[in-house]
C-alpha cells in the first residue's frame, strides 16, 4: 500500500507543479519580456523485486523557460536599427521646420530685400524708400539669426538626448552585470533562474534600443555585452561605462566614448552601428552640420556681396558706403590634442578670411600639416573628402584664406575650419541710418556734344574699390578702330587700350559699356558724382544682385530652394527607412514571441490536461486509502 501511496503522492505533486507553472504562464501572458515556462518531469528509478522492477512514480526535475538565442539576437538587432532610424527621423522633422516656405522663408526675405533695392533705384533720394531697405535688411538678418538659433537649439537637444541615453545605458549595463552574478550563482545549484534570465534579456533588449550590441554567453551562464566594434560594456559581473563627451574640435557637439579602467576610448559614429544614440550622432554629424553650413553659406554670400557693393557706392553725404550687414566671422577651432601652454590654452592659432564669397562652399574643413611636404599644409573639405595639398600661409581655398598666427601651429596640430557655418549666428544689420545707404555711383559719365560717332553710354558700374579717390577723367578715342586713352584733368595719360564692341572699358575699379560705335576724336567725360541724391547707379547694382550667382554658381533664391529640397529629401528618405526598419523589427519580435511567448489557447488546453492528471493522482491516493482501510478491517476480525 505504501508504494501505491508514494506513486499517487508523486503524481499529484507533479501535476500540481504543472498546474502552478501553467498558471504562471497565463498570469504573465501580457508581461513584456516574459518567456513561457515548462516543468521537466523524469521517471523515478524503479525498485527491484523478485518479480522484476516496479516503477516508483515521477519526479519534478526542474522548471525551464522557452528560449531561442538566434531569434533573441535578431530581435535586438532589428530593434536597434528601428530605434536609430526613428531617432534620426524625429530630429529631421524638427530640422525641416527651421527652413520655412513662402513668406516665412529666408529666400522670400532676400527677395523682399532685392525688391526694396529696385524701389530705391527708382527714387534714390526718397527717405521712405531708403527706410524700407533698412527694414528689409533687418528682416533678412533677423530671420537668418532665428534659423541659426533653432539649429543650435537642435544641437543642444541632441547633446542632451545623447547624455540621457548614455546614462540609461550605464544603468542598464550595471543591472545586466548584477544579474549575471546572481544567475551564475543560481545555476550552480543545477536549476535555471528563469525570471532572472528573462529580466536580463529584457535589459539587453532595452540597451539595444540605445546602442547596437553583440552578446556572448559564457559557460557559467553569464552574458557579456559588446558595443562599438568589440568594446566590452558588460563582462561577466563587471560593467564599463559609456561617456557622453565633447567633440575633439567643437565643444558644442557630442561624441561618445567608453571608459575602461579609467581610460576613455572615443567611439567613432560609424562604429556605433544602430540604436537611438547612433541615430542622433548621424543626425548631428551629417544632417545638422549640412543644414548649418547651407544656411551660413547663403548668409555669408549675401551679406559679403551687399557690403562689398555698398563700399563701391557713395551715400547721401558723398562718402563711400559703410557695411550694411554684420555676420559671424569664419573661425578655425583647434583640436583638443593640440599643443597647449602652461595655462592649458593652445599655443598656435589660425585665422580665416573670406576672399570670394561667390566661391564659398557649404562645408567645413580640416587643416593639418601636409605629410608629403614639410612646412606646408593640407586642407580637407569634409563634405566630399577633397584635399588641397602643398598650401602655404595666406593661400586661399574655396573662397577663403587661412593665415597662421604668432606663434604658428605646432607640430601635429590640427584645426577644424568653419568659413561659413557661424555666419548666420551673428547676422545683424550694421547700418541704421537710411542716409548711409550708398545708392549713388561715385562716378558719372557723359558724351561730349561734339562727338560724331554713334556711341552712347550704356552703363557705368563699379567692380572694385579704386586705388585712390576718383578724380575727373576723360575717355578720348584716338583712332577709327577703337584705340583710346584715359586722361586725368591735366591731360596726363592714365591708361590706354582698344575698344571692341560688347567689351567694357575698365580702369581702376570701374567698367564703362558703350552702345553704338565711337569715331576718331570722340570723347566722354567721367567725373565724380556731384549730387548723390540724384544718382541711382549703385542702387541698380544692388537690384541686379537678385539674378547674380551669389552662392556657388546659384542665385540666392535658387540656393534656398535647393536647401529646402535637400532637407525634404532627407526627411522622406529617413521616413521610408524608419517605416521599413520598424516593420522588420515588428516581424522579428513576432517571430520571437511565437517561439518563446505564451499562447493562451495552448495554456488553457494544458490546464485541463494537468487538472485531469491531478484528479487521477488524487483518485489513486483515494484507492490506496480504501485498500488500506479494507486490510485493516480484515486484520481486526
């Protein structure tokens, strides 16, 4: 009887364990990260008798959880990709709002400025027209500055988000290390701590949302987590820390490193793989820098060109016009590893200056020693990787020049050159008095009444600042084939040349164009402007800037339209990538869930099965008890 009761007791205990585990599965069917558990049963070794081996029932060996290492890793990897794409898309959508369309865009503000110049050309002495130019200039500068402020705010948000994400990763990495130690200790008992292992998997999955990870399981059951091309984030029961640090060149930008034994190793953006941190870094290092440079290129090109044209004319007081705009100056930022003095400040320095605003590119550059030529320098354009080698102090590249400081850069020094990216940040009007607008040309030309040819004045424009202040001059033709001389007021020859149809006659910064054909002996007077309020020569030059290729071979409005298009294409591409990666991550998670998750229909069926097993075991005990009672009754007679 005792054997039968043991069989029933063990069967009942096994069925109870199965019922309990099934109940656990049902209770956690909606718990994120929970893996289905299962009771593993084994047959108890039989007892030998003279009639053979009789079974001694069942034993509960352990409780295991459903797992699939391949699907788990796949789900984590796809989640990292989806998270990175989503983070970049979110920032790009905010960036798209910076560049307004229609009346809210910088292109419209520039068009309004050019229109005000056109109205000024029609009435150069009208103070209301002059005041309108000042107002439109302020509108342009204010909008450029606002756009720049929004971009810098996005930069601050990126830095803050990266710092917060790094803190989250470090906290979760510590949790994985702690769980590794607990799991390794529990496994030493011969049983798997299922809930602890689920928690660890869930933490690793959450880390992968921030940064792509690779995992390796050790013999003791612990899992090591690696990032950034092999850097260990978790190694057994120990965890290292990610570090959100300042960029080596620009302290306003974020970079990521990992601290191992107190030593911080920088992690390149390309090595981060996927995850929201990688997505934010890609946005910062590509999308945001490009947008900042495009905005700065437009602002630097326009403000420099307007200020230059302003200097070519004269204002209502008869003096050369002063700057109409201010813009952020180009800067060269030293690398964090450059040679420093005792106070920690860089020893060497480099200064930048704009030489031709129409040639400026929407890019940043690096400057370093030319490895192929001692004493010379090499500049790399970061937008496309093009290099300019064999450069010397004062040389120009892409519309800007660099000048070595005193003392100059030291051996091994490197610099980040920003010829345009800071322009919009400091955009402002430098002129507030409308009388200071140089609408008048400093020179006026007229044909002599005695001329016999058909030549007439087409235009007189200033193309460069004169070497010395202009004086009265005479253009005299000395032959029927177009030979001419330019004479000063005393009759001295200043320049000679031969005129050809369609070509300008140039001298000391001015260009004179003629219609018709001059005859031998014809002359033209070129005199300083006497009444600036009646001259619109420079206002016409301002007006013509709307159709000039001010921005690297484009008009400003075309350049702004291209900027809008570029940002829009990036947003569309990022949206498509985010949708695709989210769908892939969803399918990977569904595959994992179907493998290790809880199916309530299956658990309900098992619940009935194990309930019947429990009832059968109870019936067995009841039968054994009845048989024992019968034997006891027989023995008492």
